[in-house]
């Protein structure tokens, strides 16, 4: 018999609203979503005491192999991604990272994402690099895509070239993902024109960054129904400015949010949400709404990466969801002020992966071994052992290493 449990007394995000709802999860799928679910004494019941249930967050752009700190640069601003990459590759931090096994780096990146409510992440890397790590991490890697590294003079040789990769995406109904306009130089400004020339701009395109583009370029992207991934923390760190994201939103472009990689990006997606909201207000004098931010990390990436029905949490969907505890009213969407300690439970493929100590019996019900971690004095349980990973990093380096995107392992 498949494992099953019922989440009771929650406020579930559906159709843009938080409504009183209960969920039965059987196996990896959501079996029932109702206002009230009748249960039997044999079923495992989880009463979440009117906390909020959101779809699992999606980080639309990361490079997990680079999950290492501290950040590099930030004082000198660059015109192209290549000059920053040269700085990073010549740094002591990069040399240190190279001493750590790639599998450990992938796990570190997965936990970095998990602790901010992420259940799926797009890891921008060729399939041959990513393949060994699919299906073994505490979060899911978005696995079906075609790609190019970027478009322009400095592009790395990922894939078979944008023209062919886009045609393969069309044929297989996959996303075609590429950095585009990752800089302020002339090469970056001309990158959209080159993409068009290669017939690789269309509804399958997922374009990461798009820094230098104005109304003319944004209109083309909108007309082609392409998606855009915004990474404000990384953009500001490297270039001192970020995408004119209001222009994209006003023209109806499907906008997603990503952290980019650790050397320049946010420590986690919750930090990125805060940065996005602050930058938007500073740039435009307007508040970026909470429901817009939520769509950038749930529905919009599901559409961009063709992950099935982009609607919230429905019967028959894979059970990727999070429970959060915040101080706003029960039916108020409020995600930009969340901290890792506010994530009350994370369910991936129907299994509890992370949660409050109050849910110890749920982990035991699924026979999942957990480790205690602490955000301040707030204790949580997590599947696996991020502490062991950090110890392995320290062992590889020969001295104790700390990483800001990980929690404490004692009070």
C-alpha cells in the first residue's frame, strides 16, 4: 500500500487566493483537495493549525556546481560576463572550490535551495555534467531542456548551437534555455538580434538576464511569447545594474526569478525575493506585489519550463508543496518577508524532506532519517545530512569551512 497522509486545517494557494483547504497526498501525487476531508483512524493526519500552503518554489536559474563561498568581486563593475568570469576563475575561492568533489558541490547547492522552500531548480549546465545527479538530490533538477550557454562572441560551446537546439526544443516540446544580454557591452546589446537571426527566439525560449534591452527588444520578446529569468542580486553585484524588469512585466512577458550562482548571486531564493522587491521599488517608485513575486517562483517557471499545468495545487498533480508560517492574515499572500525558519514543511514528490520538529512523526511514518539544524534557536529536521557535507568540504580543504547558505548545526 502506498504511503498516504492528510494535511488538515490549512490555507491553500489556489487561483491567486489563499482559501481554507485540506489535502490528501498518496504516493507522489495529490489525491484530494477539499475544504474538509473525512479521514479514517488508519490515515496519518497532519494538522498544520491554519498555516499557509504554497506550491513548491522553483529557482529558475542556478549553477549548482558553483555552490561555494565567499562571493568574488562586487567593487569593480563589469561590462561583460566574461570579464567577471575571468576574475572569478583567477581567484583563490575558485582554486579552493576545485578541491571539492563535484557531487558534494551539487548536494550543497541542493540544500541551499531546499532551505528557502525550493522544490525544483533549473541548473544551467550541459546534460553530460548534470546527469549523474538527477534523482539523488533533496530537490529536483529540471531535467528536460535544450540549451546554449549564451549568444554572442563569448559563448561557450554548450550544445549544438542555438539554431539546432531551438529546433530540437520545438520538436520535443521542451524549453530552450540560454543566457542572453548578460552584460552591458555591444556584444550583449546585439545578442537578441543574433538569436533572431538563428531562428531561436520563440515560445520555447527561456532567456536569462536580458540586461541591456529597451522597448524595441522587449516588444520582440513579448511578440514571440518567450520567457525571461530575472537575477537582480547577481546583476547588481557584477554589473551595477539590472534588467528593466517593469518594461517586461508591462508588456506581458512571462518573468521568472533566479538566484544565479553563488559567486555573485543571492544565498537563496528568499533573499532574492527581498532584493527583487527592494530593487523594483527603488527603480520605479512602485511596490512589486506579493502575488506577482509568487507567480515568478511558481506558475511562471512551470509555464517557461513546460512542467505541466501551471495552476496552483490540484488533484492529480505531483505533490511538491511547502507549508509556511508567517504573521500576516490567514488569506494574505506574503512571501517577500519569509526567512528559512518560517518554512514549516517541504514536501517533494509526496515525501517530507524538511520540516519543524513537531512533524517528527511524519518523517517516522515515511521512515526518513533526519538531522537537526537550527536557524537561530529554531530547530528544524531535514532529510540527509548537510552537516556531513560541510565536514567533507572541510576535510577536502584541510581546515574548517563555513558556508553562509547553510544553517547552524547546534543551538
